[in-house]
C-alpha cells in the first residue's frame, strides 16, 4: 500500500506501508542472514538452535535489514502506481517499524509545477523567402574566386586581394619577441588574418622591398604579454601574386562536376535553388526559435537545481564531442580560452534553463491536448533513423530505447500542435 503527496514545487512524498506475509518473510530472511554470522560456543557457526541464536541477534537490526531489502521494490511499485517521474535519487526515512508493519517515506525530487499562459495564440509565422539576382551573382562570384589561379607579378605593387610571400619579425622596444617571426609566409591582403593595420601597410610595396610596419596589438589579444602593446615589424616582400579569375562559361561549369549542371544557366538555377533551400531552412529555424521564446515568456516554472545540473552535464558532454571532432580535447579548449569548467558551465546555464523550460512547457501542452505516440509513429521514426545512418532498424533500437524516442516524439507532436 502506498500514498502520494506533493509537498512543494519539485518535491513529493511516497509513503509505503509494508505488512502481512511480505513483511514477515522479509524479517525471516534478514534473521537467517544475521544468524548465519553468529558464533555460539559448542555449535558450528550459524548452526545453533533458533531459541539460542535469537539471544545473539539484535531484533532492531533484523527489522532494519528487512526494511532495506524491501525498500527499492516498494519504491518501484509506488512510482508505477502513482505515475511519478523521479528527477533524482529519493531519500528514505523510516516512520514506523514493528514486527507487524513498516512505514517508509521517500522524499522524491519530481518535475516542478508548470503554469502555462495562452499557448494557443502565440503566433507562428515563417517569413517568405525571396532570392535576388544579386545574391546569385555573389555566390557565383565567390565560386570563381575560390577557383582562381595565382599569377606572379613580375612588376607592380601590392594591391588589395593580392597574395604576398613575406618575411617578418616583430620587435617591442627594439627587442624581438617570441612568436613574432615568420619566413616565406603567404599572406592574402584583405584577409584580416594579421593584427589590424598590418596588411594595409603592405599595399604599395614592391617585390624585395623591406619596410618597418608599426602596429598596436588589440586589448583583447590572446597573448596577455602583448595586449595593447605597440610593436614594429620589419617586413620584406619576396613575391606578389594576383588572382586570375576563370572565365564563367559552360566549360568552366562542366569542370565543377555538379550533377545535371553543365551550362551557365543551369549553374544559376542550381545556385538559386540552393540559396532558396538554405534561406527556407533559416526562416523555419527563426520562426521556431521565436515561437519557443514566446512559449518561455508565458511559462511559469521554478526549475530545481538538480535538473539544471543534469542538463548542463549533457550540454558539456555534447560540447566535448564537438571539440573532439575538431581535434581538441575539452581540457585543451579550456586551456586555450583560459576558462575553468565552472566558467564553461556558467556560460551555458541560461540556455540550459531555457531548454528545460521549453521541454516542461511542451510536456504540459501534451498533457492538456492528450497527445499520444502510437506504435506506428515509433516504427516510422525508427525507420527514418535507420535510413539516415544506413543501419538496420533493430540495430538502431539497441542505441535508442523506445521510451526515450516516445518522449521525444511526444514533445515534437506538442510542438507541431503549437505551430498550428
């Protein structure tokens, strides 16, 4: 027998009463385990008669061990009976314990209360996408620029857009500093890959010309010993290369080996279609993000710290995986950015709370609108995932439990309702 009582925002009590045959059997099992450890003179260990053993076994210890043996099962039954979702491990206290019955109370961290405003009139609008000719022209110009050849300038000066091959060495108060030297370095003028003001001062230089360039390191420069410092770089230009753009014609288009795109006109149509798809995706994302922002505004919920920390754990784990894909460990990233783990978690905390609030709000909408996830919904999603990753459906199910997928689909259905 069990009772459920909400005691505050994200806490509830489950009270379980153990009695009858179940409680008697648990006491007997506990007694036998303790009796097996008892040594009484004249008898082998654990083999003394019960009436003697009872004198050496603490009865309160028997009751405690019996309660402990039944506690987890009692909690599981109560959770199922009252449809409780735990968000952390509950604490246990014993309210009553006699030979006849045992009363256990579990203090349970549960989902917080959620109060929704008028969620049916939030407004969901996807902006209409229009592609201008200039956007198509710019995309094709970028393609031509990426396919350009570099041609050595025999004469002439450095111009914006040129690639220069330079030697350089930096000095602070006449003393060369570490990391400030390079030889035969390829620098594209206008790339803004060097300190502000550096590239601009190369314009007008000629091949094999040497020049002192004066710069000031930014206040937010990554090397603390150089922040805000004035420096002089001695620079020698060895080569100047200019970009030679390919001619835009059908031959160039064919060389790009884009499926079913062989003419300039087909390239324009292909580019316009890709731009349209990208902008439509961006418009959909923006509309959904705007909708989520409105949903958060009308949702009142006090998120418990345990939920925030759990969400942050997951966000940090996902962030670490992205770093690893870029060839960096999380520790290396933190060292480079001069952050601690606490700094990283604090920077993510606002997003974590927002994500939790959105999920809680969608869950509440799903309850109010009686959203159901059918078996056919699960099967369709498993098939979709299998097709996406090139895996067998049964293999996908090993990695994604149906309970997890069902929860995700339920929230997605609630979101779809919200959009309508």
